[in-house]
C-alpha cells in the first residue's frame, strides 16, 4: 500500500493539526497518526520532562464510563479492590482473562455514581467488547470518543496547573476531580506514566487544542512525543502493554502481584484466580526484571537473555537508552533463580554477547506527589 494511503487510513487525534504546526514527526501507532518527536528530539524532550514539564497527547487512549453498580461487577474481571475505592480516587489495575493472562492494564476512577476508566489504545475495542460481554445488563458502558486526553508531566507540572486551578494543583497522587481549566470543565487526575509528578486531563475534543496551546505558552512546558514517553516509562520500570505484558503473561510473573487486593486474595473470585493463586503459591516459571548493560550498545525487544554459559534463560521485552542515567537499560523475563539483583547475564544482540546484570526497578526513582 502506498505511504499516503497508509497515512490516510490512520485515525487522528484532536491535536493533529497542532502537532504538525509544531513540526512533529508523525508515525503510525495503534491505528493513529501520533507524534514520535518534535524538532528538539527525544533526548531533549525526555530531559525536559524530568526537569521541568512536558505535554503529551494521549488522546488515542480509550476513555469510557461505567454506569450502575459497577464496582462489585468489575471485581469479577479485575483483581483489585474496586468496592473500597474511595470517591474521587483512582486505581491502576489489570483486566484479566479466564486463563489468568492480562488482557489490558488500565486506570479506574470512582466519580461517586459512576466509574471512569482509561484503557490502552490498541486494546480499547477488545476491552469494551469484553466488558459488555461479561458485565451484567444493569451496567452500561459508554465510550467517550468526543474527548481528548492530555498528560502534563514533570516536577513543575503542578505549578503550571495551579495557575488555572488551585483545586487541581492540590490533588494528591491518584486523586481525581472535575475542575474548570481555562474556562473548560475537565476530568483531571494526579497521575501519569513517566514516573514524574503530573496530571492526566480529559477535555472535550473541540477544546483540546486551546487548552494544549495554553499549557505550551507557559515557559516551563515543552511538547513531547511517543519516543520520550517510552524512554520515561522504561526508566520508571513501568510496563508497556503488548511488550512487557499481554494475554500470555500473568500478574505474578509480571511482578504485579501488589495489584491484587487483600480481600481479593481471601476470596479468589475474579477471572483467572485459580491460575494466579497457583503461581503465587508455587512460584512462577519466570519473572520480569530490570537489566543494566555494560558499554553503550542497546538491547531491543526480542533479544535473548543468556546465562554465563550461553544458555538461553529469557527474553528482552523493552530496551533502550536511559537519558537520565546515560546508559542502556532493559526489561525482560528470566528464570526466578536468576532474578536476584546483581546477577550477571549476557544479552544476545546482533550476533554479539553483551554483558549485563540484574538491577532493581525503577531505574530512576518515582517522584509522585504524595
């Protein structure tokens, strides 16, 4: 298919024209034309987010609301405590298959009489179908295709937001609210996927460009694309769906057992519970770990992880250069007996065996606002 036909087939976000005016390099991602970087480049965008504030367009993500007594019903499909989730609080959780595999990772927020969720762009159609098929008839799922989603991330994000709303700037980590920003009522959460303090802001699509331009006019804020978003989340040790987690991975081997609520471990009444309980009791066959490479060569997803005797013991699922550290890092899965911090390993990269070692995650400390 010709390149222009491929580009014409892609969906666009409400900020598409703004990205192009800003000189973004656009790439296909999850069926959308998305900015991978701006003229300043991925390295500069990454470091700007760590030091100041960066604005990301994440409007390709799925936004939806569950109406009705959804918390109890949703607990059949996720392992977290939804019924104890306080009003105007949000929780990271996993949508599980009956096999115990991870169908998606998502955010769920309690707005009192409804639950709002944000799901991955590549999974939203499947997630919505799965939820509709498995939730009772008295629960209604409403996707919000008419909304954009902005992520303002970095240590100065709160100062920027505070110029528009003192209420929003005062939110603690993982709190949500409906607030007016620049004259537009938005759904805002104190959260993000960079390891930094920040906010995710759901805004009506027709107001998105105005709000984004307002943020970008602030001296602390620079636009950032998918490249910096990926390197930031990797440094933060956060999973990317489709790479680090998918339906073939369960929460225990993904090192996400902390998501399972205490009450849920007593009842084991959610999808895939028997498999997950067995993994927790008996130990998984592999574990997600962080790796730091010696030298400057990078290990990309799919690279084999080797023991020192050159036997294959795992595979890289995410990898790249860590701008904050100035070294290559990676995540992958290895046998549990090799998952201890400090364990030396080898990575097979383009016919070479590169030395690496297991290191704790996150690679860069989280700086969430508590």
